[in-house]
C-alpha cells in the first residue's frame, strides 16, 4: 500500500541539504517514507492526496510528559498567579488523587490526554510514572502508560512521599519498586532538585535503573542551579530536562557529551519563572529538544504548538529552530532515528497544517492548525 502526497506547499524533512522544500511531493509505502522530491516529479502510487499548498511537518515528538495522574491542581495555579511560590511538594497532592483512582479511571484519563495531544500533532510521546510512589501504584502507572507508548519512564524518584525517610524510600525505589517497574519501562528518571533528590541519591537511582537494563534521563536545573546536568553527562544519560538554571560548565558538558537539553517552557509559563536560555545552548552546539512536561502541577498543557510558540516568543528560538527541537530534538532525546524527520526510511508520522508554513505555528498561537495526522503510531 502506497500513498503519494502532492502539492505540499512547504515540506520539512530535516534532510541535510534541503531541510525545508517548497512545492514538494512525498510518497509513503508500508508505513515508511519512500520518496521525497519536487511535487511535479512524484512517482505514481496506489493513492494520491493533493495538499493544495498546505505545509507538512514530521509529527511532534513529545519527549517529556507525566500523563498518568488523577486530580486537579487549578487552585495551586490560581494561588501562584496571585504570587505564591512553587515548591516541589505539590506533587504529593497528585499522588493522593492518583492512588485513589481505579485502573479504569486512570487508563481513561491517560487515553483522553493522548487523544488530546495527538489531535495537536504529536505522534510520539514519552510517559513517566511518578504519581504512585509505592510499588504497586508505580507499576500500575507504567502498565497503563505502556498501553499508549513504548517510551515509558520509571520515575519512582519523583519526590519522597509523605511519611517516609529519604534513605528508606531510596531503598524501596532501587529495590522492590524497580524490580516491579523495570519490565514495564524503557527509561529511568529522577527529580534532581532541592526539595527532591540530591546528586548522590540521584546517582544511586539512575545506576540501579541502568543495572536493571533501563536507560537514564533526568530532571535537572528547574528551580535553581544544581548537580543534575553534570550527573547526566557523567552517566551518559539521553537527556537532561528543564535546564533553566545552567552554569558555564553545565553548558560545556552538554555540548561535549551530546546529552540532549530538554526545554520545557510550559513550566516557566505556568510557574511564572524565568525561561531557559535557548540561544546560549544553541550557540554552544548543544542538542536541544522541546517538550510539554504535561503534568497537573507545573505545566498542564499537551500542546506542542503552544510550546513552540513559547520557544519562539520567550526563548528566542527561530520558528524553524523551535520546530526542529519539537521533532528531531525529541527523537534525539528518545534515541530514536526512525521518527522526528521525514527523510526516506522514516516512519510515516506526517502532520499536515492548515497553513502554508511552519511559521504559522508560532505566528498564530492558540489556533488549531493541525489539519491531519497520518501515523502508524499507537
Ligand atoms: Zn517533568
């Protein structure tokens, strides 16, 4: 089965020589991109779709979400907007609500959020646990996440739950909880931040996960300067996410090691914190990803277009840099070479915009520009 897409007004493939092409054609065969070139030269296929000048981009790769949760923290947001500061402890509010939800309720909530992000052009999503914080609730979160994506992340080390001493909880996370969760996870993550886990604790968590066959990623530099980025580089993590507070050595280490810096500007929007400095990272040659961090406390958005608009308006990225970070950058962050681009061989995760150019994603913020998502993703 093959389909030819004709008269693509602007096609973004991230091909090295022609990353963006005008008046392009693209052929999909058996779920993969088979051919890219000028529209007029497009080979025949079983089916043809005339895009009449619309733009086509790779599906967004949202490399950082916390979709498995129940409850609502609108009151906390309202208080923050009235001047109250954010602290990591708010996570515990969601833990209580998540533990109380039934399996069916929780799976239904995740399904609704996945449908929401797919309708906005996301074709690959990473989903973390981290609102269960006991052995069965964490394993359940990952089993549910695994119904929607292979990119599942064990985040038992999100925060120390109420009633636990940090050392005891760390032993649980790296022992029985890891054993129960590792079969359902690809990644291991830790919230390395004041009020959550320090460098030694975070290293213990990530090392234990790696010993269990999981690949490391980390939350670092969200609320202040800290050791998380250096730890990510030391351990060869795929990504260090947040990167709002970085010193010069952190930036140099990211550039040297190729650890992806995941920027999550929905957080700064929702907490009214200063935004990360994307220009400094790009200038240093750091690989940058853009993700939603969709969670009920600090960034309750599933919209990659919204994050692209923030990246352009507040992080100083060009519209093309922001699109790159939201697609190819996300694929780097998840160590995937079959997504995030539309070069021949890529998985045919195509997004058609109701617009002639990717620039409209940030030029017309809040407007539903995704006209169609063609994807084999589950
Ligand atoms: Zn997060």
